[in-house]
């Protein structure tokens, strides 16, 4: 039996298993067409090699190797996320239900210990690949417990709400995400950090940090930070992390730019609000088209998808501005549809060019 | 233990240390103020659909600025343009200028310290204005159309109105305390102050800039476990279903019934308020109509 060179991550292992399955199917087709025929001995050696390799990949990474396993795995992941959020909410509500009857020392002790207890649970469960999903649930619980920790201590000691806690939530979430390769918590932590940047910008001007939504340009700064972070090499161990960060970057940019294109008076810029709105409308198209081009060139489907969504929404808003009041509704929607088809045609051409270059 | 776990553990520790430092900084030494309020100023609210066993009291205070209507013409404006400028708001554009509407729209609030006068003469004029509107404009008594504004309720307003009347604000709590040195009369509390541009500042007045207290920080105070049992039965009478009445555009923050409990609060060195104790008044007090001073 040969020594296997196993991939370094679960994603790599799944990709290898997918390639084996594709190879087997293609080999069947090639043999059926008479292009190639393996001897019984060769066929046996190949099959036994693949069987052993699959076994090793499953044992180490708990990946899907059979038809039908992938949809089940996807359902499992979704159920785990919903379950983790529901359990976290349930535990928080249970705590609220009983905390009034607990002595203050017990209240403080429970909320301070909860994030660390959940972290210990995640650590124990993560040692076995079989309890991967349960370990992920405990990671989510640990993050939720820290939020509860801060909120409850704030209530007990009459502390004013502060945007600084977003930094604590973000740093804790990101450190958990890297410790357990947890993409959901990475997203939660990254959003908290981006919000903190926007809040700190408002606070630096003497404003109330938690009003950061009234200055959406600060969110652009946070999104810029996420974009830089996504460009840091993550290696195979954290594959998928850059894609999460890029998706968040695009979503935050889209929300901020679209808001600014409608509400120029929320800008930091010392300019006429109407001029600011027009500038951001132009920026929204430039950002969307540039991001689409980058997404296609770098093969970042998440960037292409969010950029397309931004382009569609920005276009629709502009069409409404120009035409909605005077144009017959049927014509409005026909033109909007024609525009969407034009974008589809453009993307189709790009796709064909990429195929020719391959 | 894996080394990678040290970071989340350290961050959780730092977060809690930060909270502890804030608490020590506020509660170390003598409090700035210890004052007794009651249900007029701190109302008992249900929370989380009463799923929570903790009991919180919500602040109730008189508005710092007139409402958007002209009905409050003549009532004093506690936080005017000069105070707003001192807090750090940019008030460089004249409120009547064409660009003013957009300039002052969507301005983030600013954290500040607000001075509340517990024996304000302005409260009497607000109560009188509210009573006059309530009696003269019965159709405008309650925007929700809720019952309860009969003559006895109107007459009881002086005994049910919150005594927390904002009179000033600033960024420096110590400077405010020097200016308002009577600790029994003036309570200084942290708040978010918001700037508002009024189209008509009452009567024939033109556009004006006023400040309003967007919310005290924190907005609710937790009743300590030692007082919780005494107060909890009172929660059954859910005040959230009976909003404080507005009469013909005049707002008067008041309790729908006579105070049922007294609350002793301490305001720490960093002006963070906390409840020391809550005593139930049994039977509920019937304060004299003219009682608006501190207890």
C-alpha cells in the first residue's frame, strides 16, 4: 500500500475526494467509448488505492465521499448554525429568567465564567473529528456568552453602553475563529471590528460612537480594513477565510455606498449634500464594475456575485429616479429587464473569453 | 492546552478587567450625589415580555426642548445653541438658512453631562401649560386616544410629574458641579444629547436649534437583589400600556398614578447612577399638589 500524501485541510481533502469521484466516472466513459482499457489487474490496483485513500481522508477529515452525502452535510451545517443560535438565545433567556433570584456574586461569577466554560467545551470536543459539529456549537456559545457577560455586568454596575465593547467582541470572535477555523464566528467578529472602526471614527469627532450608522463613510473605512486583511496569506489551514472577509467587505461597501448615494447629508465631506449623493452614485457603479472585473479575473465568485447585486440595486435606484414618475410601469420594467439581459450578455462574453484562454 | 487558546482567554480577561476598572473608578470614594427619587422619576417597566426575573427602573424626565408644535411657546429651552456649541455641535449655519435643513439632519448625538434641577420653577409653568391645554382642547388630550385624562387626572398632574428637569449640559462634569454646587437639588447624569432644528420655535418665532436629551446612560437602572422582592409585585401593573399623556402638543412626563415606591440612588465620581435601595410606600403616597421639591 503506498504512502498517501494527504492534504492539509478539510477543504483540500474534500477537493481530492471530488477529483477521485470525477476521475472514476470519466474513466468509465473513456472505457465505454473504447479509447482506453485497463487490465483487470490495473483496475484492481487503482480501485484498491482509491478505496484506501478515501478511507484515510474520511478518517482524518470526516468528508463526504458518497452521492447524497453533500446535501446531507449542508443540511447538517445549516441545522448546526440554527441550533447554535437557538441554544445561545435559550441559555441567555434562561439566565435572564433566573438572574433576579441569584445573589449578585453568583450573577457575576456565572457570566464571567460562561465564555471560558464554553471554550473549554469546544476544546474538549474538537479533539475528535466525530464531534466537529458539537465543537462548533460550543464556539458559537462561547462568543454569545462573552456578549452576555458584558451586557449583564453593564446592567449590574450601571455602565453606559459603549462602542468600545465592539472591539472586545470582535477581537474575541476573531481569536476564536482562528483557534477553531470557524467561519461564522469569523464573520461575526469581523463585522464587530468593522463597526468598531466606524464608531471610533464618530467618537474621534466627539460624537456618540453608537450613532455610527449616521455616518456610513466610517463603515467604508472598516470595510477597507477587512479587504486588506483578506489579502493576508492564510494558507490551506484557513482556506475559506479570505472569501468570508471579501464577502463582508463587498456587503459593507455596498450598504455604505448605496446609503450615501441617497443621503448625502450623512457625509463627513464638507460638500453640498446633493453633490455628495451624485458622487456616490457614480462611485457605486465604478465600485461594482471594478469589483466584478477583479472577481472574474481572480476567480472570486463571492466578489462577482455581491458586485453584481450592487450594480443591480444601484441601477434600479437610478432608473427609479429617472423614470418612475413619468414612464409607464410596463416600459420601466421592460427597460430594467433589458438592462439585466445586457449585463448577462456581457458576463457570458467574459465567460467565453476565459474558456478560450484556458 | 493549545497555545492558540491563550488569546481568546486573555481577551475575555481583559474585557472583564476593563469593566472592573470602570466600576472602581466610579465607585471608589465618596459618591457625587445621594438623592431620593420615586416612581415619578424612575418607572417600573416590564422587560423581555416579563421573561426576566431582574427588575429595572426606567428614567422619566421632562423634555429639554419644546416639541415640534407651537403649543409649547413660552416654555423655557434648557439646551439652546450656546449649550449645544459648548458640547461640541457645529452650529455655524444659521437655522433659517436655506442649507440648514440638510446641514442639521442626521447629526450624530454627543455624549455629555446633563444637569437636572429637582426644584425647578420651570416645572410649574410646564405643568400649568399642560393642564391648560388638557382642559381647553379635550380632543387633543391623548394621541393614542387612551382614556384616563379626566379632571381628577389633570388636577393630579403636579403630584405625578417627574421632578427631573434638565437645565444645562456640558462636557465637563466637574465644571458643571462647580456651577451647580447644591448636590441635593442638582443631579448631574451622563446622557446623549441630540441636536434638533425646529421649523418654528413656538409662536411667531422662526427656525431654531434646540438640544434634547436623547437618553440617559444607562437608560435603565437595575434594582439590587436586596430590594427586588419588595418591588416585584408592583410590576403586575404594567405602565408601558399607559403612556404618559400629551395634551394638545404639550408634553409632561408624569406617572399615571401616585408614587408607590421611593428609590435612593447614588451618583458615583464619574457620574454613573446606581440604585442603593428601593422602599415601597404602603399605602401609596398622595403627595400634595404643590410638592415639586426634592424629597
